[in-house]
């Protein structure tokens, strides 16, 4: 099953940093700027449409590009220094984990009025490291689901998107909500029954939720 519209997935290593559906791009969440044009002429527009939250001293050289001045005219030692600072900052970001066979993966679920999300982590030597983050914008009747059903929906979405992890690893769902009891109800039918069958294909256990260990 392909990813539903409005779903965003962040991968913990290299090749796929982010996935956003075409529908979400068209909604304006991720502007598509400069398609079919010279990339230098698109730089000012990119900076105007993407609100970079960088410190003022760092952004000053880049902000000058917004005024339409040629890129070559502003490629100074100051800009080089700023880019080097950005590169160093990125290199200092915490390394994200890539699971190895046999490791148990843990999932934290979250739900709000209009969105649900899941965090997949692996614990090593008492420290939890992020593997994946999945978020989904609720649509139509999903917005009015009770919180328990929204959390179950979050689990279903992460199972769809990260099926290869669910097939290769034991999964622990850390939650204080009775998701397991909801799935095992004898009167479960319709969509809930379908979800119960899908989740039953995997090695999933449900444990009380704890804080994510830094």
C-alpha cells in the first residue's frame, strides 16, 4: 500500500532524508521553486519562500542575495565563512541510528486534533536513538476520531510505511492507552478488524510508555 496523501516520513540515514507526497507539495507545504529556470535566478525566490530560522549575523550575507544581485558578485570570503559554519553545525548534529538484525525497536505514538505521529527508536546501552519519524495529517472523518482510535491509526500508518522494519524486528509499542485491548475486542469489525489482522502479522508487544531517553 502506498503512502497516504499528506504523509511525511523522515529517514535516519543517508539516501532518503524526507518524503512528502505530491498532494502536500501542491498544497504549499514544500514550495517548488525554479523548476525549468536557471538555478541562480531562483535563489532569491527560494530564500523568500522558505523561512530559514538562522541567527541574524549568519543570515546577513545570504539575505543580500534576495535583492536580485548576481550570485558571483556576492561570493565573498564572508559567504564562504558562513557556509563553513553551517557545514560544521550540520556535522555536529546527533547521529541517527540504523537498526541491525535482532534489535528490538520501540515506537512512541502521538495524536492531536488534526495530526498523528510516530517515533521509531532503538535502545542501546540505556540510550534511545531515533531511527524514523512518521507524521500524518488527518483528513475527513479521521479528525473526529477519539484519541484511542487516532493512536491506533498512527500505529497502522507507521506499520505501512516501515513494513520492512516491522517484518525484520520485534516491535514494542510504548503507550498507556489500551490499544491492544481495543484490537482484541470480540465485537471488533469493519476497519478495526482489518487493522487488527494487519498488525497481527507482526511481532508487536504493548508496554507502558516511558520518556524517551536522551
